[in-house]
C-alpha cells in the first residue's frame, strides 16, 4: 500500500507559489499554504527549509537532473547516480518532506541529450525505472521513510508526443503502489479568465481532453482506482503565454475553480494550487509574478476568500444488504383485452463501439460508443432521472466481478426518444487478471436499463497483470458494429459477420492502440465468405493512409499481406466489389506481425534510398544516373533474419541489366554471393538458399543507358511470430 499520509504534511489552505521568495504574501495574509522549490541537482547539494516549515508552510521540492539539454532526469544509464544525488540532497535539506522526481517527462524539451546528439525519449517504462530507484533511495534515509515521493507532473495538451492522460495512466500502472501522491499541471492558453472554466476540447484525435485549465479533470477522472485515495497537488498553474500586469481575476478564478471541485465530497481532493512562478527571472520574465503589482492585488483577493485544503483518508465502502422481497398473495383478475405493448420507459439500442480486446489490471481507457434512445422517455443530463452510461464486468463463470470501480459517464447532451448519441466513456479494468465479459449499459440512478429486458452490449475482454502485445487493440466496422469483438476473441470458431450482402463502401478497421512497427497483417475468414474485392490501407495516425494491397474482384482467399516494415496503428479494409452470391463478409481472427525498422543505402542518390521501402506507390528510389558496374543498393533489416528471396519492383521497367546479390555472413565475417544474373531484362524476383543475415546488397555488373530504380523492395523471410488473441 502507499505510504500512510500524515496530516502534518499539509497546511490549512490550498494557496501556493513556485519559488521560495513567494512565501511573503502567504505569511502576510495568514493564509498559510504551499511553496515549491525546483532545484538543479548539478548545482545544488542541499537547502535548509527549516525556517519556512517552522512558519507553517508546506514545502514541496522538485528534484531535477537539470534543465534544457541536461534533461529533467538523466540518460537511462545514469539512473543509479541520479537516485544517489536525490538522496544526498534530501539528506542535506531539513524541513522538507514532499519530493517530486522530475518534471513534464512527456515533453520533448525535458529529454536528456545523448552523446550522439539525439535526445532520449522518457517513456513511461524508463521513467518508472528511474522513479522507483529515487524513491527507494530517499525512503532509506534515516528519518525519511514516511516522506512523500511523487512522480513528476505530466505536461497537459502536449499533442506532439502523444496522449498525455494515457502517459500518466500508463506510468501509474507501472509504478503500482510505489506512489505517495499525484502532481498535476494546468494552464490556460492565454491570459484569460474564461479559459479557466472552459470546457473547450482539443482537436482530434484528442477531442475527449480539455484544451485549457480543466485538463486537471481529465487526469483525475482517468486515475486507476488504487490512486484515487492519494493527495493531489497542482504544482504549476499559469497562462501558457505568460502573465500580464493586469488584475483580470485570473488568480481568483483559478482558486475558486479548485475550491468548487473540492466542495464535492465525491471528488478526489486537490491539496494545493501552486502559481508558476513568483520570481521575476531574466530568462522568462513573462512567467514572473514578483514584479507585476496588479497580480499581487489579484492574489490578495484570492487569499481573502480563505479556500481551505481538504484531506481525509477514504472510508471503506459499506455494502448495504438488499431488502427482502415482498411476496404478495395471488390475485384472480378478470380477463381483459391486452393492448399492444407500449415502448419501455427506459431503453437503448447500441449501434457501435470500439472496446479494446485486452487491458491491463486497473487500466483506464476511453471507449467510443454510439447508441439510440428507443424508450419512451427522453434522457436528461441532470436531475433525479439523469441518465449515465456505465458498465459491469462478469468473470468466466458469469458472476459479477466486484474488485473494480463503478465509473459512470455523463451524457454530453439530452437525447430525445428515437435520437442517437455518440460519446466517449471511461472504462476501468478489474484488478484481477482473467477472461471477462464486459456489459455496457445505461442507467438512471442505480437502475440499469437491462433490468427491464433491454439488452446490454456485451464484449469479451482479456485482463492481464502485465501488458500483452494485443493490449489496447480495437476493431470497428460499418456493418454489424456491435459484434466486431468476435474477430478478436481468440476463438477461431466464432466470427464477425457483416450481416448483410457485401457491397462497395463497407469497411472494417483494426486499431492497434498505438503506432508500432509491423510488416504483415492477416484478416482471416472462417474458410468462407472472403471479401469479394478489397482495398487494404494502413496509417500511423488515422490521417495519412498508405495503400498496401488491392484486389478488384473475384477474391477467394484470406487477406494476408506482407510489406516492408512501417509504423502502423490502423489497418482498414474497404470493399470494392459485391459478392456474386449475395453472401455476407466474415472475419474470424486478426493477426499482425511485429517488425524491426529497415534502412536503405545506395551508392547513388543515397538520400532517397528510403523511398524503396516506404510501401508507397507514388514514390521510388532512382539512381539519377545511367547504370554502371559497381553501382549498388543495400538493405539493413535491423536484425539478423532467415532470408530466402528478394524482389525489387521498378517503375517504367527501370530494372538492372546485370546484377549480383550478396548477403552478409556475420559468423564468417564476409559477404557471400546468393544470386547473380549477367543478362537481365525483367524485374528482380529471385529465390535462394535460406541464409541468416541482416544486410542484403545488390550490385550492378553491367552498364546501361537507363537509370536504375526501385519502387518496392520485398524480402522473403521466415515470419513465425504473429501477434493475436490466440497466439
């Protein structure tokens, strides 16, 4: 369990300032709050915070490896030394009991510079490794076992490096119980009061996240259940563009927003809102409050409101027994003519969803659903009969799973009878691994629509203790979308069917959850009902698509495609032809082949060599000069693989007139010839004895007035390890 929280760690008020000089307004106002000190461990060995702590201020110290290219945490090979530095600073800094390790690790600006000039990305896995080392080192210092050691805050709205909320959730899942609190940042984009309470969201694909100050709500709503009893500290709050010397009420509005959040006893309390920053430094003067006297007035008015911190350990939930059923005596009634049944008061028809096929225990994700109100009553967003979307988990024995959080999602708007609604809903996995059936349903209060014989939406989900290769995979379709999970349930005897005859325009899409290197995809049908004609496209971001296969009509095979490795998150089949037999379309299983990135080089026009392996029909590598002996092109497969063939597709028949193919034999430390043709007029498509190699070189042996070009390079390899629910 996380370290028990001692109330002596906390001041009475939520007010706070970044930089120790900001203590002055807090002490003068008698609203004793928080001070955050951000230190550079390369230059600072310790600080005596006793005077500040004795005055009643809550001290939070953020431990950074450094700033700018030094990285907020160091390169991964230096984590042990960094943990020792953190411990040494803590030991030399009496008066502080709350420590934050690093800052905005998901931001590219906080990454450490490596010797080769690149910056090391701080993945959740790397940060978790570093954090645990630092936390252990700090808590092993005598007298500091009960200190709070907290992960660095994640930069909100940082779309350049991926979903910031997912980054935090993934990080916390990796840390498990090694966390004593939650640090958050929230900003407005402009120096604007309205952006503090704004519910404006980001552009797709992050349209479910707030764009401004209320980003803190996205983080808190996504926290896995084990972290919902921890104290929360907003350790930076400011306008992105900097402060202006004007009292528009920004500071007052920010503290009022947090106080109103805290007033709701169902909300996880926020203990501190720390303004960034007090000091008027020369590097970024726009972020300083110290020299902007109008902001002092704004801060003073906020302090006068007296917003207090709230921290009480959570009480165990009580389970009330259900009342005994009332058994009435049977009545004899006179037969009457029964009119046609009226529509139920509360009923929903689910139209589509993209529930992941696999999750990690306690993982929080967003699921997109579409439903129709087929009941008699309108769905309201508030009031006694407010409607929410929720879910229940049932284990392999069909019994309800109880070790989970009951998370409901409010409707974005009212829904009249016969209207449809689309919304993103939070989903939290159980804390016990297993094979589950997840049932989505709507509810009014504690009454599920399914209680009135209205069907819930059921989906199979695998829950594992550690991430699997298929964790986060999802599927969607244009036809019969509520049954898509059957294509990812690991059972080859069950399958998704379109439920209608095939026709152009129908589609089926796989979402791998995150971009990953892939060089093969299989959409398997159950031995029948193959797509009659199809286009297969892939994309890393859902915006830019690459066509990798096309069969116009008459197809009688599974969709099984291999290609040069590329980053793929989405793979979509679009039907191009109708089935002559008016048959539906079926998919029983989906597999993907993990890959290592290839690279290419050439003796001529080397900068364009990668065009031969980008899988794009509109690009190609060309030598830019007439063919000559010793001209060459080379592939690096990224790892040693068992290779048995090479195909080079050239535009406009720009094939080599004579060539020699060699592969690198690492054990013999030499190149070996696997194929040679002295008089060639066709595209290169050769097979040879299987050999273990990482490098393939094709060298020209004859001259030609024509240039040499490669549109697609294909390598025949052993591809045994495919990813899917049943492998």
